[in-house]
C-alpha cells in the first residue's frame, strides 16, 4: 500500500488502519462518533494527503478547463476555488473535483484519491489545446483542519488573517515557519475550517505544531470514518457511491455546477443540455429513516407496494441526530421532499421520508 507523510503518525497514535484508494489510511482513532462530534463542536485534523493535485498552466489553461469541466472556470478570479466535475461522453461523471485559480495562466485541480490515475489519463487524452499539465500528487501533502475552533488554532501559526479568507477562497503564505503553504477555506465536513497544502518535507513539523497549539482546544486526529459521516450529514456527494461514470450531474442535483454558458463547449454538453430540457427520470435524494434501521449502500428503495424505485448510495446512523439517514437515486415521481419511501432490509420495508439536505443544520 502507498503511504502519506503522516502514516507513521497514525500508526503510533493507535489508529485503526485500512486500505483506501491504494493508501494505508486511518479509519478511526477514538471512535467515529467521538471524532465526528469533535469536529462539529471543536477542531479535528484529517490527513488528506492521498488526494490528487494536478497543475494546469500556460496560455491555453483556461481553454482546456472550459472544455473538460462542467462549471464555468472563466467566472473564477485569482484566489478563488470552484467545485466542478469532469463529464464523460456517456452522460456520467469521470470525477468531481476542485479548481483553484492560483495565478494568471495557472490552476490547481484537486481530485479524488481513488481516481488520480483515471483523471490524469482523462486530462492528458482530452488536452487538444496544448495546455501544460503536471501531476503533482506525490509532491504535495494536505491536512484538513476542520471545526468551529479551527480558525483559532491555525491563526496562532500564521500572519495571514484567516478571517479575511472567504468560503471557497484561498491564499498562499507563511504557515508554521514554512513559506508557500496554500491555505484554503474549504472542506468536506460542513463544520468550517481550512485545508492546507504543502511540501511533504514540511509535514512532520506542521503536524506537530498544529497539535501543540491546538491542545488547549481539545484538538484530535480524525479518521476517514468520521469524514464520511460528516459529509453525509451535510448531503455532500462521495464519488463511487453517489456519483459515478453512469450518474449524470443533473440526476445528482449538480445542475448548479453544470453551466451552459456561451463559448463553453464542454464534454457532452449537447446531451446534458437535452437532459436538462427534457428532465431526468431519476434523482438523487436525501432521506431520513422513520422506523428503526440503518440504510446501507446498495440496499433497494421501494414504494408502499414494494416495487423497486431506486437504490441507496450512502447511509449511516447520524451521530448528531441519532437516526438513520441516507442518500439514493429514486424515480423522479418519488423525489419530492415529504415523499414516503421504504428501504428494503432483509425483505422488510423500513419506512423513510425524503428530505431536503443537510441533515445537520
């Protein structure tokens, strides 16, 4: 398995380790519920160095990104980040990702760890405009410091005024004695906080310093288990579960990142434009379980008559709500909030109701 610059830290701290996207990653330390609530109420640190980073540079960088991504990259200003996806030729999604407008003619893409090779090959094969591409995934480390107290902890380690970095914005500056650290007001938890990008040889000192200054705030390392429950409570999609090569961004409720603006002829635009005009036959919905039961990925969703209407893509017991929550694709007729649906668990229909996310207000 691959390792990150923090793998030895996780092992020495007693984390439960498991393979994820080819990496030896921490799944939990003190327990998923404890870690989840730590991030909601205080501050926690995630090792997300397994994520992929690509640089797109040169005079044709924007033209390339306008072609391969669904969102309107031309709307970005320097220091802003954007959520988007790579549409494929079949109406599905290659991956969802972030685009950072770093400086003139230079962008950083942050892609999912499980899709680094796939995304890189996709970008290279679709680079018909001569943009300069660099796969910097092995040259960057990343920590996500998340929670309402994250800003207090991190402000002790930088002269950058973190309160002046708006949501989905970033800056590059000095942090913990190191220059050129990317400090980004983004995250995958809904609890606030920042993501830090830096060179791997800075990793050990940055980790240690964050935990030293964060001790008074009860800072804890957080594993991928709580990362998943946190994102699900917010209704954030996970590639491989809620998004895939066969799910349309419009079916997934990502019409807001699919921009049909003039001059943006992105991959499979005509199909998605037609789909928007005609409507989709299924939609990704969020639901809360009314009866007792835990929805799991792959469980069938049925109507009151027991007819299959869809499938669960993500599900868990909400650590903050203490009820079953989940997401899944259903026939459009069953997608309206308030609609009663059922999860088929061991042959029994467990009642649930479609709701508007997030589950955690």
